[in-house]
C-alpha cells in the first residue's frame, strides 16, 4: 500500500483492529468481534474539484479534504473499499463524505 495515493476527496484510513476479548477477559469469537468503524487517516487526496461559481466556463477550484493525516475518524460501517497490506493491516479507502466525525484517542 506504500504506492497508493487517494485521488479527489478520498482518504486512506488505517482501520482500528477488532477486539479479541472483552474488558472482563472473555474471549470473543470471530462472529462476536465486530470490526469497529474507526481508524487513523494515513493519506489524503488533493480535494474535490468543482466549477467556480463566478468564474469563466471551464474554471475550477479545489476544496481540500478536511481531515489531515493523523486524524482519528469514525466512518460508516460499510463505507469504502477494504485493502490489506502484507503485514495483515486493514485499510479503508473512503470518500470524505463517509466520515461521520473525528475523535481523540
């Protein structure tokens, strides 16, 4: 995944790992350990390109992605595309619109 660069208003998110046990120490089966829809932004695209409102025909402007690298985000559970690297880490390639919010860990 070292060569993947998102385009447009997309971002590459390193998905948080699913829990394998509860806080009380009970082990979770594969069916019980639902993957959280949270992660850390590792790369962002250049932004969304839209026509200028008061510009000449063909003129465009780019609105940057509002989530810089390193931001912790919450996203729609089924959003984006799943990608895995050679180390088994799961990444999500998301549209910026699929992000529901940010948080601090």
